[in-house]
C-alpha cells in the first residue's frame, strides 16, 4: 500500500479532497497530514477524517536544512512514499527535493509555466487572459517548475476579481488533484488535462 503524506499550511481544502479520494479501491492511503503552522485549520479537518497529524513549525529550527531534516525523519517514520504539498507555503531546498525526488507533487493555482510564484489570479486578470486554472507538478529545486502531472482549465469571466477567480480555480483543484494522485499512485505519470 502506498503511503501518502500531505503537507499543509492553512485550511487544507485540497488535503480534505485528497484524503476523501483514497477509498478502499485506491492504491494509496493517507499516513500523515503535517503543517508548518501551529493551529492551521486543516489539522482539525485531518483529525476529523482520522488521519494522523503533526505540526512542525519552521521557526523552531535554526535553518532550512535543520527543518527539512526533521521533516524527512517525520515522513520516513510515517511511512510516506508520496508527498502531496497542498497549500504548503514553505520553499523546499534542493537537499530535500533531491532526497524525495520523484515522490513529491504540488498544486499551483495557475496554468504553468504561466505565473509561477504568488498572486497568480491577479496576474491572469491583469493580463486579460480568457482562461486560468491549476497545475499539479512534480516538485524540484526550481520553484513551480517541475514536470507537469496534470492541469485543469477554467474560464476567466468579465468582472472577475482575484477572489472570484480563486474560488473557481479552487473547485478545479479539488477535481484535478485527487485524479492525478490516483494515477501517480497507480504508476502512471501521463499528464492529465481536464477542461
Ligand atoms: C490553493 O489555492 C492552492 O492552489 C495553493 O494554496 C491553496 C491551498 O488551499 N497552493 P487549501 O489549503 O488546500 O484550501
């Protein structure tokens, strides 16, 4: 059985969808939800779903490598084979991404390679894009630049604000991420493209 650890920093709505998708016919199961933020809303939601949780505040460590060494230890102890970043707001160094190469994925709220980084929705609106969306990609040392595992597109409508577009994209994230996880857990890394 493939163990999946989900790293969060906030509300964890993507985490909830991933956990709920790992039903009995799924090749993977959730083994840990870890937050770098004490009190993150997703921790309570994970506990309610019966998933073991952990908090590892990065500020408690002297530097990134020390934090990442503790993170790796927690993930190994939990039996993680795949790591899903889901609103995890810490940049991971090459030391970590190389140790877990091929085993980490992330969901980013834009159609990469467009708009890596932050404020993706405001940038799509400002550019007058007709479409926006989200991308699941493998995590490498280059921020938001790893091999694409899946994308979902949504229209940008007149009058959209970053908030209204974010809400539409988030729904697409909740559709895309679980489907990509099921594929990757089944050994298939063919990118998945949803309308
Ligand atoms: C999502 O918008 C995702 O694209 C970004 O952070 C947000 C996570 O939201 N990485 P949630 O914590 O999964 O609700």
